[in-house]
């Protein structure tokens, strides 16, 4: 039978060997376990070959010696089962470091072992795949490598280090079977303790029945942590330093043996109660790098000893008294210089607080609200998990009062889970340490996704206040039920904490913030009408899951989530009858009325429509509301609107006899849209028609914009709330922006509106003839904020076509051939004869094509736009229909080339198009903000190097695009020069880069406004500019040209203005 070391612990084990209900004696259990594990521990040196042998004589005996010195007389207080567990843990705690080559092969390659039988961790595949991904190890789709040699030794060491504690636990539990199974579980927990967080140790049981005895697993786990920590003598230093500190660059065994840095650790035994015991770590070194590495180890040991001894004090009769670290490592031949990063506490607190505050005196309300929401949701979730319906009616209450001088005091009270002294000490008082991303929170196994993530929110209070008072009591189901009163006058000073006694005060937390008159005066708040918490919270808490009650200035407000149902709102109003209910989606959008005196009509032109949506995409739930003003039937039948539907812009309302100029009213003052943006707190200053919320709280600076409005109606309003389902939402520290992509919102919003419009007008579109479809399409495009091309079937859209005889008639997109030619609208006659929406069939008969050259040889030509503009003074619906024609054709067909004609002294382009499904993408390159596309140009403009396309002969104002002629001999050289400039100029030296960029920006084609363009500017300067730019690219070695290309660049390059 295996011989155990001679020491106090083994003596205690032998004295109590029959002190259990197990059939075997306790000492025999330890001996048998040791005889099994000790030989396997030697395999540690297969992986850590430069370390001293990890065997019983070099390692295990040292640990038993430390037990004698550290526990001293406490060894005699252990019962037999406790002594057995501790002794087995000494042998087994590093068993997980001994990983064989066969085991490595099975873990990293996924191949079953050929010779050795062993059990992997339950989540081994997941742990390895995650580690490999983070370490940048190339794996297959299943997370394995092809060969184990692909995993570098140092990386494999790191993986073993990260998993060895749990591996030790599993091996130990697998060893102990049947009658000793519960003993094995206890040994496994104590052995794994050295790889656990101290917060996990605090939660271990102090009284657990094992083999007929009450065992204090928490105390034994702390003993094991300290014993393992202090084994840093000369024969163990390399392994210990790597294991605890994990330095980036390991020293070889030769270097460590050369210096013999540390003597074996010794621990004083002191009989006097008030004198601390000394853990003596002595040594010397002549290497300043090793000295610095040992300073890191010293700091680590000091912190570990302090937190473990502190945790041990809670274990009655198991404490080790006061212990101090006496670290004396002497430098030999050099003067040590101890330099590392340090933090100015006051400056750091001010910096972090200022980052959150960001010149916004209201931010502390947001931070306190977030904490209150998390606390209430957590308590409700814990009750649910505990099979209790709920903790009762929950709410968050803000009370704003003023002293005689008018200075406000704000209190926020929630009935959440509350805090105890441990939470206040470890998290509330620890800047940057959030409870909701801690092991303590994970241990609750709550399903909530908390809002609070940074652990710095309380600091924002001191940007506007001089005193913060917190009264809290934790729900006794999940902690101490003692009430606490915490007063904080400065973030750099000591908290004033009072214990209010058991079950004192309500469960939950109340925070009172006394605002400073001086700090408020220094903010811009003084110029914005004073402090108004109600207005701020109305805008901030759009989708808060918990009702918010506000008492301020004699007003009582109840804020509910924007997605609350009518029934939920009714019930809350009954519960809080003294409060006026506010819902983010309920503040009024403006209604447009006709002036009864001027118009002789008092009907309502618009009524509000509200749509809701809720979809989960890529692990994020998107929910929200869409609100827009819908034209009344009276407006559609009798009136025509001209103007652009944006707040504060002019429009005209016309009927057959009158025209009345109206103005879209600006949105009514609201929390997020007051009269002046200067008085909007930055933390809620969102775009005028989009409000984005994350878990109910507004995030104002999202990189997102909804360009979704119809010209005949005011812009719609969107509110969207993001909730994490399987993907973490990442917000900035100031919570002004979100790092996740929220692009799916655009599709969700349009899908929702499109579905509504489709249900409303789909029947009229499907059953009507082509002329009636034109009417439906024009009206929808004009007044409803949708994607018209995604509302109705694309193949069913009506399109105008000129027949060979010059008549204009309608066809559906599906009836058009695979290749078409589109004509400029400049050739229509009598196209503007009606200022009202007419009988379209009658109108079609009056419109003809006025040029035989357009329709030569009797072919059909598609009209891609009716060509109307506002100055044409036509019914607004014509503009909408014209835009739809162009949009639909561009979506179904792709440009393949142009054909130029000189007609009436002007050049005109006929666009050659082919359906997208058979169109091969052509290369596009950019110049400034304008796209320059290369297409073949034939006809009377075939010798042009490029053409500048103008909108129309009737609207001679703007350049639509610049088309390079891919058939021109200089085009390949020009295109290559632009492409290389965009992709490779960063490789040039700074002088060449600057030279190219200065010349590039000299071309005013994109810097000069395209509006009100008159010919003669770009046609004259562009050819010479193109030549010079290309030659400059050659000179800077960006590209090379052939002789024929150089000849083409040197020859004439014609540029023309044309009309489309």
C-alpha cells in the first residue's frame, strides 16, 4: 500500500481513519487514491518538460509540509472526512495537467484514441473549438485540426492550463464510485477550487453531509488554494510562475536553475493573537528581468492571500488569523527599478464620469433607470424560475422635489431584487466591475439580458450632485435581508454605511440625488427652462418593460411601453388613477386641415395610421411602431397636393377652382423634438423621424436613417426597440451609440408598410385595367411611404411604349421583350395638357411621338419617364407615375449601351437595355462622388470618349451621369488609371500621393453643383484633364500603358452634352 508523507495531516487522518460511514478506512482511501494518481502526475513533464519532476518527492511532500505550517493547530480540528478530502485534493488537484499525447490527439483532431482509455470533458469539443478560434488556429468545419502537430506547443499548454482544474475534477469523480461517490464529488470540488473565482468559493457550502460527517467545503477549498499558491520554492518556481502569472515569454529550465531564485516558503507559527503570522518568501537574483517577473508574482500572491484569508473569516472555527506576506528577494549587482502603469484615482473617476456625462445633466437619470429596470426584471425572473408567479406589482417611481431655493432633489425607487453588503462592496463600490457580467450573476442562471454592463453609471450622479443616498434591502430569498443606508458625498471618499437591521425597509432600492445648484448653473440647463425630469424620461424610456411613475411639479405621469396593448394600458390606468398615462407612440402627429374660409371646405385631409412590427434577425429582436398620416378619401377624390412632405415645408392644395398654399406644420414640441435642438439633452437627441431604443432605453446616435416618405404627406415617424435574444448588443460607454448593425430595421419597416399598402390597394391593382393601375400606382407613390416596386408584382406594372406609328400605349413589364430601347421624354407632344388627374385612356390618345427618327423602321420604344417636373405645373400624380416608370425599368433592366442621335441641333441618347437575369455586370469606377460607367456608345456619338447626360430638354438643369464610351481606344487606359488611383495610391510616397490628390481634386466635375448647368464648362476642360491625369499616373508608377493606348490618349478626345 502507498506510503503517505509523515506530517500532521496524515497523522490526523490515521487517528480518525474510522470516523465515517464508509466501509473502508479513510487512510486506506487516501493511500489507494495516491497510488493511482502519483504515477500519472509524472506525465506532466511530457508537456512541461523544462520543469522539475512533478512527482511525489518534489511536489506532493512540499504541499503536505505547507499544510503543517499554514494550518498548524487547525489540522487537529478537522474531522476524519475533512482530512481525507484535503489529503486526496493535494494529490489530485493538478491531475488535469497530466495530459497524454493520445488524449491531445483526441481533443484537437477529434479522432478516437487507439490505445489509452480516458474520458474527455463533457464540453471538451466546445471548449477546444472556442479556444482554437480565439487563438487563430485553423480548423475544419467541425472545429478540429487535421494533424495535432498543427497546434503549437505553447498554445496547447495554454489550453491545458485553462481546462486543467475542471479536468482534475472529472477524473477524480470518475475514480470514486459506488459507496465513495459523494466523497469523490467533494474531493473534486476542493481540487478544482484553485481554478475558480473567489466569488464561486464564497458560495460553496459550509455544512455538507459527506460519509456521515458535516464537512466545510468552503474552508477546505480555501485551504487548497493557499497551499497550492505557496508552493513556489526553488524546485517549483518555473512551474508556479507559469501556472499563476502565465508570462508571455517563458525562461528555459537552464536559466531558472542558474539563478536558484527562491528558497522554500516558510510560515511562522505565532502564539500571540495580535501579531500577524509571516509567510516568508526569500531569495536573490542577479537578473533584473527575473526580478521584475517576481515582482508580478509577489503582487499576485499578495492579492490572493488577502482575498482568501478574508473569505475564510466567514467560516467559523476555520479561520487562520492574520497572515502577512514577507517577500524579500534581494537584487544582486543592480539597483531594482519598479515601474508599471499606475492610475490617478481622482483623475480616472473624473475621466470616466465625464465620458458618461458628456455635458448632459440628465444622464444620471438614464443610468439610475437602467439599474432599476435590471433589478426589477431580475427579481421577477428569479420568482418565475422559483415557480412563483411574481413578486407582486412592480414599478419604478421618480419623485422630484425642490427646496426653498428651487434646487431639485430626485429620488428613484424600485422594488427590484435589492442589494446586500457584499453586492455594495464588491460591485457598487468597484468602478468598472458590473454585477451583471460577474460569476455571482451567472450563478443565478437568470434568463434576463441586463442593460447595465460597465459598472460605472453611478459616477454620472456626481457630475450634477454633491450627495447621493442609497437605501436598499435584498430579497431574503437570494441574500441577506438586512437593510442598508449608504451615503456618498464624493466618489473619492469613504462611503458612510449604516446597517438598518433585519427586514428593515421595503425590498428594493431607493436612490436620492441632491442636485448641486453650482453644477447645474455651469451646464447649459440654466438656459433651457430649468430641470424637467418628466420630459426627459418620456423620450428616454420608450419601451421600458416596467411602468414608470413620475411625480414632478404637481404633475403625475405614468409612462408605459410603446408596445403595450390597449388592455394593458387600461389596467395600468385603473391601478394608478391619479396618473396621466403616456405612451411613446401616442404623442400627436399634426393633422392637416383646409382653411375653411379660403377653401370653403373644412374636411380633414389626413388621418393617422399606426403599424407595429416584431421580428428576430441574427439573434436580435426588432420591435416597434410606424406612424404616418394617410390621405383621406376626400383628399384623393377632390384635391391634388403639390410639394414635398417634410416638416416645415410649403405645399399647395388644389381642386378644379381654387389653389390654397399650406405649410406642413412642424412636429409638435415633444421630449425628443422641442422647439430648439440646443435644449435637447444629447442623450435623447435623435433624428427627427427615427427613435432607436436598446432594451427600452433610447440610443440617439445610431448610424441609421430611414429615407422613407411620400411627397404628398408629412414624413412618417419610426420607433424601434432592440432586444438581445442570442446576440449581445454592444453600446458605447456613453450609451449614445450602438456598435451592432441595425440594417435589418430598414427592411422590417418597409416590409411592414408594404404589406399594409398591398392589403389596402392590392385588389384595385389586380382587378383594374392598365389605365386604372396607373392611377393606383401614382396615388400610392404620391401619398404612402412604401417601396412601390415591392408592393405589387413587378411583371404587372404598366409601362408607356411608343408604337411605330407614334402612338403612346400601355404594356405590362412582363409583356416587354428581353431587349428594349428607351427614348427621351423630350419627344412627347401635348404631354402637359392636363393639370388634374384625367381619364388616362383619353390622355393616351392625345400624346404622340414627334420625331420619325425616333421610331424609324416601325419599332417600339419604351418611355422610361414621362418627364414631368414641378415647373411644368401639372398634377402631382403625374410626377409620381413618371418616377415609377423610371424606377421599375431600372430594376428590371440594366443598361448595356447607348445610341446617339443629333435631333434639332441637340444630341440625344437612346438607352439600350437588357433584362438583369441575362446581364453580365460591367466594371464601374469612381471619380470623386460621381460614378463613371463604361458602356458602348454607338451612332452619331461613337467617337466621343465620354458624354455628360442632362436630364431633359425641358429641364435643362442637372447632369445625371458621366458615361465613358467603352468603344473609344482611350477608354481602357482611362479606366485603368482611375482604378489604380482608387486602389493603389496609398502605396506611393507622401509627395507623390499629395501631387496626385491635388490634381485629382482640381476637376470641378463633382465639386461644382450640377444644378443650373450650362454647356461649355466640362466639355472643354475634361479631355485635357483626362490626358494629364493618366500621364501623371504613369509618372508615379501607378500604371503602364501600351503604345496604342498612349497614342489614343494623345489624340483627340471629344466630350459632348446630351439629353436622356
